[in-house]
C-alpha cells in the first residue's frame, strides 16, 4: 500500500543541502510504494503548522537547478522539539498518511529525528546528514563539510596572495565551527593551492587559546615575512574554558541554547595592533562560507545527493531509526561507501578534531589531516600565477 | 633608439590588476622601441630599492596564467613618495635607461605617478587605473570595480538565500569603500540575481548615518519578513562627520593617513540586538571581496587587460602624463572606448556616488544605478532555484 513521504530540514543551510533534497525527490519519484512527496517549510516549524509543499510532480529541470542551488529551498529552522509537541507531530503524520519521514540535519537535528522515530510506530524515519562543521559522530565526514572546506581553503589562499602582495599586515580570518575546528583546519589546504605556500598560522577550538603564545607566534612569523594570514575558529576558548569573546546580547541565543559568537577575529586583530604595534585587520566571511555556489566541492555535492537518494530506498525497504553515514574504503583513489548508523548513536554527539590532526604547537595541522581532507574538497583548484 | 620600460603597482590589489600587467607585458613585447620590460617589486618601494623583475622574455603560458590570477604578482605598496625621494627616483630611472614608466593604481597612486611625471623629462609616464572603489574621477568606471561588484552582488544574493531559508535573523554585511559607496551600492544587484528578490537595506557613506532611522528601517522590514540582509559601507559616518566606529589603534594608519576602519557591521549587529531585541549577526568578507578568482567579471578583466595594453602603445607614441580612462559610448549593447585623461585631473580626486543613484530614503539605490552597474559585472550570474 502506498504511503506518503515527508522531508524536512533542520539547522543551518549548506551549499549542498538542496542536493540531498534533489536526491530524495528523484529517488522517491521512482518508488511505487510512495504516494505524495511532501516537504515541510522551515523544518519542524512547518511540520507543526502543516505548512507543506507538494513535490510529487517536481520536474527534472527544477531538480537539476535545485541540486546546484546553495542554502535551503524548502527552508530550515533552529527549533528544538518540545515534549508537548510530540503528540501533535504523531497526529499530523497520521493525518497526512506519512509512511516515510526523512530529516536532513546535523547533530541537533538527528536528535529531533530520533525523537520522532521513538514516538511513531508506523513511520520509517531516516536521517540524512548535513553539517558544514563535520562534527557528526561515527561517519567519516559529512555532506556540507567538503564545500565549506573548499570555500575556506580557496579564500585563505586568495587572502594570502593579497596579504603577501602588500606585505604590510596581518589578517586574522574567522572561520565557522563552534566547538569543532574541522573547517578552520581546512584552511591549511591554502598551502597546497598556492605554490610557495603562505605564512600561515591556524588556531582550533580543540586547544586552549593562550594569548601570550599567540602573540609570540605572530611576532616570530612577522620577523620572517611581513604578510601573515591567521585563521581562527569562531569558538576559541581560554584555558579556563571561557569563550575568548563573550556574547553580549540575550537575543543572540537560539532555542538549543547556542549563541551567536562574537567577533573573535577583530578581537585578535585589535590585540596584535595594541600589543605588538603590527598593523592587523580582520576578515569574517561568516555565512558566505556555507552558501557559495562557485566554490562547491563536486565530490561533496554528489555525496549529498547520494545520501538523499539512498535514504528513500532504505526507508521504503523498511529501515527505521537510522542515519546514512559514510565510510572511507580507499584513500587512493578516494572511495567511500554508505553505511547505516543508528540515530541514537549520532544524536547530540559531537566529534572534534583528533589530536593526530593538530601539530604539537597548536598553531597548525598535520600532514595526515591534509590527507584526510584533500579528496573531500573536490578537484580543479584555481591555478594562480606566482613569481 | 630602444629604451627600457618599468611597470609598478601601487595601493591595494584587485582581482584583475594582474590582467593589466599581462596587457602591459604583451603589448611591450610587440614594441621594437622597447628594450627590457622591468617590473618593480612592491611599487615605489621596489623602485627606490632597485628591486626589479625582468619580464622581457616572460612566456605566453605564464602571461595567460597571470591574467587570471587575483592580487598582485609583482607586489604593491602603500608608500607615499616623499619630496626627498624624487632625486633618487630620477637617478634610478636614468641608471636603468627607463624611457617608459607605467604605474597601475588608484587616486593616491595617480598622484605618485603625476609626481614622477613632473620630475622627469625624458620618461613617458602613463597611469593605468585600478581601484575596486570606483572612485577615480573623469573615467566612467575603473578596472577592478566590476569584479569586486560582482563578488559583493553574488555574495549578497547567496547571503539572502541563506538568511531567508532560516528566517530568524538580520545579517549586516560590511562592504569595502572608505568614502565612496559604489561597492555597497552594487549589492543591490542581488535582487536581479535571485528571483523574488530579497528583503534588503543598503547604506552608503554618501549619506549621514542616523541610528534612529536605521533602527526604524530594520523594525519596519522585520514586520514584513524575518530574514533581512543589510549591506553597509565600512566608511559610514554620523551627522557630525565622525566615523560610525572609530579606529582604536595608531598602528592601523598607513603612510597616506588612511586608517583600517573597524567593524561597522558588528557594531550595527550589536545595535539591532540591544535596541530591537532582534537576533542579528555580521559578515565582513573584507579583502576576500577583491581577490576572488571565481567571481571575476570577464568584462572587467578584459578592460583591465586592454588598459595595460594601450598604456604601452601610448607611451611609445610619445604620450606623457596621462591616465587611460574609459568612456561609455553605448548602453545597449554596452560599449566603451578608452580616452586619455591628464594625470593631474585624477590625482587625489575622489568621485562619490551621485545623488541620482541613491534613493530618497537613503537606504537603497535607484534603477538608474542598476543600469549603470549591470554591464560592468559581467554575464552568466549564478542560476538559483527558488520556490
């Protein structure tokens, strides 16, 4: 008997989350057990308000355009599902004869997805991973990460070209990633992209941030070259566990208790200016890091699409309570296979950058990290001319 | 009789200044009156230190790569030529038998260029325009501007996609441009790029910035839609003529007295958070706006190349003391022709966004501005899918 499918999206958009949605639609259109393909606008918000878009007859041309559009075409949200919402959710899923519920998101969303799995009996629930932060547990990496990593790697390389052309200042660039420094680490790829490398320092939130050590690193690098790029995670913390820059306003908290972290890069640029008398500025591409169409990783986009495609197949097969994960089966050539991971094993867990990927001094990454990340960021990096 | 050519670059890099350099090299290699083609490293700094690169036999493949590399391959500087340097400059130009001196730069650099023109007799001096700020006088627009404008237009469109997908906050994005708001104005193109437009507000430094009015604009827009993109010039000034955010440190000044302006976007995001209780964040791509290879405007790149190419031809013809400007001779199809502008007519002058390009409320641009800017930013804007 046919049942309907409902797809929704939770958490921040990425450059390839629409590719996962495109994969879901394509796959669902092929399944004879699926009736309508519905999408909730703005995640669980749309679910609770029965605000659905019918994608059953979504055409091939639109799917193709959707697949290459950044951000989230169906909208997303940062709403935590409350206990008292659960009854309503069950009722609505029943009302619309939803047999398959797919949720695209990161660790908070996988928790939401698991909750919905636990309160429903006759709905097959599958999670589709999505996070630029790459902090989901168990999976080798996560759709959305490779493209953001490519954005930051290329941007860091271009920033280094600019900074070195002028050769008069330090630029501190702030990189997204609250607790996990995967994206900040990815900026190290800049040295693979521009020949001759760059004078570059990298600080991850996995290590306590020591201002004295930081200033020592900067002044040492400055003696060698007057054009330094420093990439720092937005979530840097001091030895006492406090954020380097504390948020100022209550309105910056979302319903998960996450906060909009304030301006670490400008704080550090000010520090360099005032303590070392070295001209320093800050760059903070912020959300641009996760929405660039031009700097999408093709590898990432295809993996995102495939995760969506497979999620539907698994749900129709009767799988329930799983997330589609990735397992790397070969380094050269790079190859991955999908695997099913229990939602409860990823919900609310956070994977940080492991020690073997961070250098001893805590101001760079290791070669093994570069080996890990390189294939995820795609091919055909820009070709720059350098004297 | 053969003489040598010297090329140098002053001021901030752009995405296409290397294209102008490529044009110079290509053109000079064809001229039988030119002996060596020399480039000074880091502008007048390299000139004063006789730090030259010989590009006479620079090969075609390298020229091609150079043409598409952002930043400045020969390096640039922010050094003001002092009176006491003039004698030394004349001596060095003589020593290296320089018959042709070309300087690529903005208004400060055209002043430097004019100074060198005035102190030399037997050197033909030609300026090649370069500025992302588009603030050079007399010329219709300036190489470097179109690419930065494309970067900001596409980035604003992508930011709007992201912000509207979440629909929970305001993003204030800071745009380069100290006194002239051309680049900030260019973000209005976002509404041409994404169908259905965006909830967008735009503030240029040409109008005094009134905080009360700004907060009123934000809360009015917020009532209509909970996802707003605000683009602001880094150089916003209050009614009393003071910068919105004053620089903190002496080390942030360069030798022209220009200052690294601090973080207007974060200041305004804080203001929205504290005064309106609306979740607001800031983005500040900063230098990334002028160094992106992926978002170069092809029109801009070709005009930059052509300006370099022509500069050599004019210098060889005996022209001296001019800058290569652009005159728009047709709107549809877009067509420009080059014209010679006296260096003294552009040196140190600054062209701001005229009144007819700014809306009455001072929070947007006019249709006539969009008509002006559209062709400069190139073709083939990204195609986004939207419900």
